[in-house]
C-alpha cells in the first residue's frame, strides 16, 4: 500500500502531468459551454463580485504552502477568470 501511495504522489507532483491535466480540463470545459442560471448572470457580471473573486483567488494561492510561485499562479487563474467577461 505504501508503494501505491508513493507512485500516486510522484504522478501528482509531476509538473508535466498536472499541466496536461489542466489543459484537458480547460479544453473540456470550453467545449461544453454551459449556460448560467438567469439569477446568477447579473451577480457575476457585477465588478465588485469580480473583484472579490480575484482577491479570493490571490489569497488561496498566496497562503497555500505547497505552491512554488503563488503570484504567477494567482495571476494566471485571474486572467482565465476575466477572459469570458471581456468578450
């Protein structure tokens, strides 16, 4: 059992595996293109809500001890969050 845990940890910590996994999730999510419920659209499009979400993203990555570069990751996620609102 210890050997299985060690192998899983090696796979999860592999940066190439996580990059491919993130790319697959992003492509899958963009292919689905789900529609939000009508009551959420005005809330999400409000600039204060966007600001709060971006602050939460920054805090999550800044205070996570396992991340090597919290600022770069929080900026990346914030950009991903803002791209749909710009179009």
